[in-house]
């Protein structure tokens, strides 16, 4: 394999590093936006494609399965024939899905929710309680007429219909948007791209010396290092339902869907490039470069969550003023789940935008009284302003 010798901006003493030319391209060959602080780093490969002896070393079937499970659970939250046992089996045991390949995958969502060492132990019970709530407080009244304090179906003059509990909570939205942080962001930010996991045990030495721990599909023996596979699994939580070579990041119901909306211009391209360059850096044994890309990914994905949490609050405020209450309930339910997700974000200083206590205070403020029925545009905009201030984003006028 031919190599391209580059002097890396992140290295000490101008040390020369060998980087395979078919993995990382010369910076002069393309013009792709990256963090200005690392503009002198090499550019990522064209695709998220990494092979060894002609066989791909990239696989993340477990992540794909969990993303698909989330999609089916989202639909099940709108199926009033489902029992609590049905939904809990899907969530915790990974069974009961229409897609039979999911039932036999050996995977589940519940064991991965708020599973990092950084996550509060209160979060999984909080999310699991949404299952109890939809079954007990929404399903029995699914087609009744909803009103303040009364669960059922509510339709706006414009025709939008939501199925809510007595506080206006649309539980399928709250559940799903909570998984954006508690499943996807936590697994990527606090799990697979966390330096403590990537470098755990002998991972650095094993990666340096090509000590393989995993066998990729199509290989007859181990051909993937632990560090490579961990990075790929982080990639899989975002792109697991997409084409890894030309992702549109809009599939599924979790974080990829919202990254794909393009709220923050070119961020989707920057995150994909960072994943590619970080993986290439692992192959090249360039761990400082890897860590820069991990940081870019974490901060970028956090911005998506922060942006959407604030914009859904503002959407709720606008719809209150327009007296479109089905739209209010829908927007605030999405906002509620994304506010819960804020505790799984990461700022430049390594801390989340809001910690568990701060998040739960905001959720309590949304739920007090008769919940969304009791909210005012003024208080929702004030909460959005607070999120903007912490995230450094500006969602006014959105």
C-alpha cells in the first residue's frame, strides 16, 4: 500500500506520520468544511469505507436493529390494542416486533437507555414510565373527545389530530424524542466515542499492533480491532438505517432524522466527515486526530438537540397564540422529549448543556398544573431563550 507522508498540525515536535493514501486524502485535493481549529489536518476519505485484505472491517448490525426497534415502538405507541406487557417486552426484551429479524437479533433498547457512566440512573425508569402512561392514561380513552384535564382525541380546526393524556401529552412523541438523547446521544457521546472506552485496557497497543478482536461479515477470522469496532458502533447509532457511503441522514425516527432536516447548515456534512476522518485516524494510529473528530461529532450532535428543543418550545408558543391546540400538544411533546435529551449533550468544556437536575426542573415546569393546557407563550419563549443562551444558538424567529 502506498503512503502519503504528512506533517500533522496536532503532533508534537513536527513528527512525521505515515497515512495510507487510499484512506486519507491530501488537504489540497478537496475543500470540505471542518472545524477552523483543525483546518490544517488532512481531509477525510471520500466514503466511510474501510477494508482489510479486501474485506470490509465496518459493521454495526446491533445499532441498526435498535434503531429499527425504536421505529416500531413509535408506531406501537399509537396502537391502542397494545398492552403494557407488549410494549415492555419490545423495549426490554427485544421481542414482539413485526420485523421478525428484530425478534431474533438478541438486541433490545432498554439495556442501552441511559447506560453510560455519565447518565443518571433515574432516566431509564422515567422513560419506561412513559409506556405505563400511554397504556393507562391514553389508550383507554383513545377515541374520546379530549379537553383540559381529560384524555382522548383532540382535533384542530385545520384538521390535525392528536391522542393525548389529560395534560396534553402525546406520549409517542415524548417517548421517541427522549430516546434521541437517552439512547443515541448517550451511546455516541458518552459511550463509543468516549476516550475512556476507545482507549480502555490494551486498546491502544492492540490497535497499534493489529491485534484483532472482531470478525466482520465475510471474513473467516478476526480482522477488526476493538477500537475500530467501537468507533463503527458509534457511527452505526447515527447512520445505521442509512447508506454509509452516501448518507442522507433522514431515515428513522431518532437523531439522524433531525440532523437531516438541515436546521444548522452543512452540519450533517461536517459530522459525516468527522466520522470518516476519525476512523481513518484510528487506522493510521493518530489518536489526537481521532479525539478532535470525536469532539466535533459530540458538539455537533448536541447542537441538533439544543436547536430542536428550543424551536419546539417556540412552535408551541406560536400555536398557543393561534389557538391551534393540537399543534401545541404535538410541538410541546416533542420539546419535552428533547429537553429530557439535553442532559446527554456535550459542550466544548465537556459538560452537558443542562444536567439531570436542571432538565427535570424544566420538565416539571412544563407538567405543572394541567400540563400543556396550562402553559403560556411567554413562559415557553422564556424557556427557549434559556436554552439558546446555554447552547449559543439563536432560535428566535424560527
